[in-house]
């Protein structure tokens, strides 16, 4: 067994800076493999990433093999032979001849010959993450004690870098979700401010349709309002749809709107059968076709008012996401309050009741403007400043603070949604129709 003196100290320092100096996990993995080859003079390097049960490899990342050869080799290894030995016993393993080792599993057809082997485990946050493998030195020699020590050190550095990158990636994902939530809350508050004191139903439904469509990037958004227990009026269509359908009517019976109103929660219609139901019983009968739809009930004080129907997501569509569903449901709260007020004013005239209702809505809007909006603006500024810092710890702290600050706002909105959610249309046939169409109209996760 040959003993070497190892790579120069300045080389290890440079490699450490390179490996730890990035927050993108894929880039970190690539740099670890490149650094392993550079430290030891290995011709090939690979990293096997363990599955959740830590019994086999879920991913296999390589360096030294070109894309064409990688494609010819077919499915990547999952942890047999020497690769499995490191999974069973996560300690450094150095072998002079792969093919002579008793646990050798052999290579697939077309695989380049490999003789020398050196592998070390990678531990991330105290848990096994995967293994780092090297085969064949460029000079044809065997891997040495120095190579093994250098690779163990690199494995430790890789564990720190991977943990750092994963934490940052998690913070980024959480930050994006929070920013989406802030945007939704901001849109809700902005709509309430914009419609404060507004009692013209035509103006309200146009603004709601246009703002709602932009909020979730829909090709079109249709507002359908209940005329009675049997008919929906198309109050407004925003987007790339034929405007002549405004003012036309759709039967409630058998439609997705009927199910959404009866259940009091949104429906995402994305499979072929669901689209057929929409075409046969909903807006499809007016000539409005779509690959996917999101139907959100409108209700105020337990009274169903109608639905918002979003058609085809433009960005990364046509299907709508669970986030789109939550955002539009929160948005529908303000929309329903405004629509209910306008309908009340229209039925009562411009007397005291209408003036009192408008004054109450203006008071609610001022409260949102004074209390909620400044908090949302502060959250947005804090998250943006933390993101610009490029410091994962600062970003994590900002995300934690944002989560805490958003709890009160979310609780308030959820309470309001629960209060305004319809408790049932009060027509017995709705229950029967809901049971009949329930399987094809279940929300997809």
C-alpha cells in the first residue's frame, strides 16, 4: 500500500472555497466531482445519492463520462456490488481491482473498463446523504493513503456544502411561497380599496373579472351570478373570449358551478371527463372551450351569489395549481362582499340602507388600508432585502419572521372565508347532483 504526501494545502483551500462558495445544489454536486478528480488524479468520479429509506441509490451523478456514452449505458446503477457495500457499511473503501473483488457486480455492455476503486460516504446534517466514488487514476497507478485522506476531507466539505445549499434552496422555495401569499393578500386588499363605496354592479364585476384573471394568469375569467335556483347569468367575461356571451344564461343544474356552490369550495377541472361535464352543462354550452378550469364559489353571509370560472392558465399551463386555487379563493372573498353590496343597493334603492352599507364597506376598506396593507408592504421589503443580501442565514431569519407576521393576516382571511362560505343552497336536488358527479369533479392535488 503506497503512502503519498497528499495535495498542497493551497490546493485544498482553493477546492474548499469552490465547493462551499455556491448555493445551487446541482452546481455543488458538479464541483465536488470535479474536485475529487483534481485531488486524486482519478479518471472517473460519481456520486450516488440515497433514497429516503437509505437502502439504494435514487440518483447517480457522474464526471468523466460524456453524454453520449452515458445514454448508451442505459439506466444508472442503484447500489449493487461495491456501490452497495458503501451503502451497507458507510466507511471509506479502497480496492486495487474492482473485477477481482468478491462483491464485484460487473459492468453493463459498452461500459469503459475500470480497475482501481475508492469510495467514501457523504454525511449531511448527521445523516447519510450518499457516497462519492472514484475509479482509475489517469497515470495508471493505484489509489493511495493520501488519496483516501484527501477524499475523506472532500466528503466532509461536500456534506457541509450540500447542507448549506439545501437549506438555501428550502429558504428560496419558502420565500417564493410567501411572496405569492403576500401578492394574493395585497390583491385582495387592493380590490377592497378600489371598490370601497362602489355600488354599480356592472363596474364591480368588470374589475373583479379583470383583476382575478391577471392574478392567476388565466386565459379568461368568467363571472356567473345566480339569478334564481335554476339559472346563472354570465355577468362578465375578461380575457381572450367572445364578449357576446356577456348577459347570456346557463342552467345551474348539472354544472360544475352547482357542485362548487353546494360544497362551498373550489373545483379544479383538468381531466377529460370533467371538461366534458363543463362543455355539456356549463359555459361550454355558450361556445367557451378550455383545456382546464378553476371554479371558485362566490358567497356572502352564507348566501351563494355565483362563481368565478377561470379558464386555461397561460404561464406553465393550461392546468391551474393548488396555489392558484388558494389565491383565487381568498380573492373571491372581497369580490363577493362587493357584489353582495351592489346587489343589496340595487334591490333597496339608493336609500339609507345602501348608504349605510357603502359606509360600512368604506370603513372595512380603511381598516384594511391602515392595518393590513402596511404590514404586507413591510413584509415584501424585508424579504426583498434579505434576498439581495445573498446570505442564507439572513434569508432564513427573514422567512421565519415573515411566517410569524403572516399568521395574523392569514387567520383573519381564513375566518372571513369561513364566515362567507355558503352553508348550502337549500335545494335538496343539489345534494343528489353532488353525489352523482362527485368522482369526476374531485379536486386534483
